[in-house]
C-alpha cells in the first residue's frame, strides 16, 4: 500500500515497475562511475534467514561455473569496443572464499578486459578465515574485506541458526594482514537480542580492527524459513538509537543509513553504485536506463553461457524520471543527495526534477541544505530506515521469490 502511493506520487504515473523476459535491450557500457559485482552462489551450510541466491556447495559444479563466469565476462566486455574504466570490484554471495583458487584467473581476465581504477572487495564468512585464505586474497589484489559476523554473542548466533565461531580471533588475524577496509556485518533485531548486546558487538568490532561496521535490521523474507520473528519496529528503533550513540562515542561516522566508518576511509558498499555490471546467477546490472537480472539458477546460468548467450532472465527499462528516482533513493541511503553528482549523471538540476519531493522533505525537516545539495537529518534517516525495509519486503522479496521459483519468469510487476 505505502509503496504503491509513494510510487504513484514520485513517478507521477500509475504504472507499476515491470520486469519482462526476452527483452534484448542494448547494454551501453559507456556509463559513468561503473562498478563490477561478481556473485558466487555457493555456501557450505545454508543459513535459514538469508535471502540471497545460493545453493549448497557442489564441488562438481565449480569448474563449469567458473568457465561460465569467464565466458560471461568476455561476452559483456565485448559489448564495448573501448576498454572501460572500473571504479570498484566486489565479490559477494554466497561465499566467494569457496572459489578462492579460481579467483586469480577471473581477476586476470577482468584486468585484461577493463581498466581497474578503484578498490577490490570481497565478502567472507568468518568460518573460512585463515592465514592461507587471507594471503591468497592479498595476492589477488583485494584491499577491502567484509566479514559476516552478524553478532559476537553466542546466544544470537544460535538464534540465527549459525555455528559458533571465535569471531574475535578471526578479526585479530585479519588485522595482521592490513587490509585498507575491514567491514564487519552485524544484524540487529534478532529475537532475544538486547541494546546492550548490540552496543557490545559494536565496541568489539571497533576494538578488533573494523574500519566499518554495517548494522542491518533483521528482515524476515517470505521465502526464508526463520523460526523466530525479528524484534518489532519499536525495539529496532531503540537499537538504532543506541547505535547512533555508540558510533558517536567511538568516533565512527555514519556514512549510510546502516553503516558507520572510521576516519575518511572508503566505504564497503556493493549496492550504491551509479552504474554497475553484475556477473553470476541472480546478479543485477544497471547501465544507464536498463536494469537487468540474471537467472536465479546456477545450472541454467551455465547452460546459457555454454550456448554463448547472456543469462539475463528479467529486464526493466527506466523512464528518465524513474532512473533519476533510483539514483535519488540510493543517494538518500548514503545520506547525501548531491546536486553536483546528479547534474554530472543526468545533465539536469536536482532542484528542478525533484522540486516537490525536496520541498516537502525540507518542510518536514527530513533533509537540510548543504553547499552541494541536501543531507538527511536524523529524523530523515529514521524515515529512510523504515522506507528501505518496506521496499525490501515489497520489491526485493517479491522479485527474488518469483525468480527463485522459476529461473525464467515471464513478468514481474512491482506496485
Ligand atoms: C551475502 S550476506 C553474507 C556474507 C557471508 N556469506 C556470510 O554469511 O558471512 C551479506 C550480509 O547480509 C546480511 N543479511 C543476510 N540476511 C539478512 C536478513 N534476513 N536480515 C538482515 N540482514 C541480513 C548479513 O549481515 C550478511 O553478512
Ligand atoms: S548468510 Fe552467508 S553463509 Fe549463510 S546462506 Fe547467506 S550467504 Fe550463505
């Protein structure tokens, strides 16, 4: 209901967002601030709360998956005559560490076909962290890692259904390898978790070398099978407030709705790119006005690339206004809505395109002006925390649920 009203008001149209199959839109790689994302869809043990596309680790599939991934990289890079500059590379999943011995070949190919200008990040499950793995990642050129700790409290880890691991020891080891960015993922709103558990977790991450702490509100996805419901909105609000307090005390600056960072180090964020190409099953690509999603099936993904076809399952063409709205949404997530960045990307003035939205947001004190654009106030950031969760439940949950139940869905309409 709320997304429906907001969509109609902000897009100025009653049309839903529609993903279609079989659209051969041209992908234009001549896009600004381009990032690459690689989705590695294998996990040793599946966590019941996790919404991402993954299957249980299958050694026999790995080699074929690797070859398919190399082929997808070649096919996509071949769409541009010119070698494109790449601002960032992220490997996520799933558990990319399960493919560590294949990573050098993948990265070499990417380096041959693109100009890598920025940081390289990878997500790690704490269980997989050891000296050998970290050494190999350093050698590949990764300078940012994100460790999915979720909580340092055994009680919360059991509620999430994960095995207990000495996460502190793992972080101590990571520190020795001196990565530029070490992100620690925490979840808040786990049943039975208290504000004190969360602030203790934050401090533990700070004391053990995290340069960034990502704190995600626990979200129940309709197709994930969790036993206990996340804590309610009021308790999550109190937890978020306690995070604001502890981040201030420890000197970690809030650099997005759910992340806090040390000094002025680069942030670890695979979702907030202006344009990005996603490789691997379920990976999304945004190039200019085209948003596309790969099939949510490893086997179908491999089959498509065997046939020299891109594994695109769904595509959506943004109108100029909805493309600008997409940008607005993710800028608000990063707390700054920059007029200069908007002008650079769209050649138009932010204040003209979003006159009404900015007027009301200012009037209700959700944003305030700064020299280059607008900044979310704490009140605005809280509203966005609610909006982001609502969109996740309405849009991401629906799209991923349908794509999981059918590797080639015909059409998905988002209201
Ligand atoms: C792709 S996942 C996990 C990365 C890594 N495989 C691991 O398990 O540590 C990235 C992050 O999403 C967050 N996450 C996963 N499921 C979530 C949920 N249901 N609600 C909130 N955050 C979630 C977790 O913090 C997780 O570390
Ligand atoms: S949370 Fe991580 S390890 Fe667990 S299923 Fe999701 S991606 Fe795999």
